[in-house]
C-alpha cells in the first residue's frame, strides 16, 4: 500500500518532484537523464529513493500515488486552473 502524503518517508526534494513529473509523462530513466542533464545512474537513484519514500513498488504505483496527492498533472487530471490575466473573459469572447 502506498504511503499517504503525510506518511512519506522523508520529504521529496524539488529534483525528486521533477523526476516524478517526468516518470508520469512516460519518459524512461535515460530520457529523464537527458532532459535534466544528469546521468542515468543519478536518475536510477532518484527513482529508487522516490519509490522508497512513497512506499510504492513500481512506476505505475508511483504515478497513481502522485495523482492521488496532487503531485502531478496529466491531461487536465488533478489540475486546477489558476487565475491568469491572459485568459479570455466573457466580455471579450467572440459569440458564435
């Protein structure tokens, strides 16, 4: 069973959160390493540490945990729209 957010074994670092996001996006450890400009071995270590901290057994369970606790946003799942000045308002939207 995956750890709840409050039961995570030690806090997740910013880098670990980046790795979780990229795992959730479907990248391999090699692709994550290239994107973050770090070695694959470092990514392997991050993933191992993340699995331990979140008490998940594999990448799928990790992504499920991250979605459950709002750590990732996938295709508008678990995403909250923040107010943005560039978004159209009702006043300036074209009516079809």
